[in-house]
């Protein structure tokens, strides 16, 4: 099984933001993170999931995503996402990222597990450190879709 741990952070919301992702498969572990100059926490939470799924190189392996984001977990697990898609995301936030997520969901069919944030879960705490460091670091990217929509 591939385990993906994710977290996102934004300073100001909107403001500088970043995501942190940890990928685990067998004895292999990989950390991913990136910062953006202007974004939101929910965008970074979703971006962490997307980047994790985009990093998978092999199909057919069960995937479980651990996230402290009720926004992401509930949107998928409670099926809200599919209603939004039918309505072409009318009046919904982050349609660009959800449209990027949907083909990944169909390809990997991940299971989501919500974890309480800032509660001592080791991988969630590490993802938070990665996300905050990315947001505070140099080399911040432009979240084009977000900035163009404002």
C-alpha cells in the first residue's frame, strides 16, 4: 500500500502558503513541499494531495491518503465533489485544482483517512513543518489560477 500524508498552510489565508507531503511505500519514503506567494490554506491542502498522487509511478497499488483537512476529506469521501463536477463547479472554490484531482482519483481510487491536526500524529506534524517552511522559504511560486481569479 502507498500511504500519502499531507498538510497545507497559509499565512494570512489568503497569503503566503505551502504544502507538505510524505509518500511511503514499503521501506521507501519521500518528502515533497513547495511554497506559493499568494494562496489559501484549502488550496494548499488540496495541492498536497494532488502532488502526492501525481508522484506515484506505479498503478494498481492501493493508496490511502491521510489528511487533517475536513475540506478535502469530506469533499471526496462524502461525494460532494461529484455533485460539484456535474454543475461544472458553479460557485465552488478551487475548480482548477478539483479538475486536476478528478482524473487522479479515477486512476488511483484513493481512500481518505482524516487525522486530527496538531495532535501529535508524527507524519502530520512533519507535513506541517514542511508546509510552513515552504511558505516561509524562498523560491515561492505563483499560484496562477488563484491570483488571476482575484
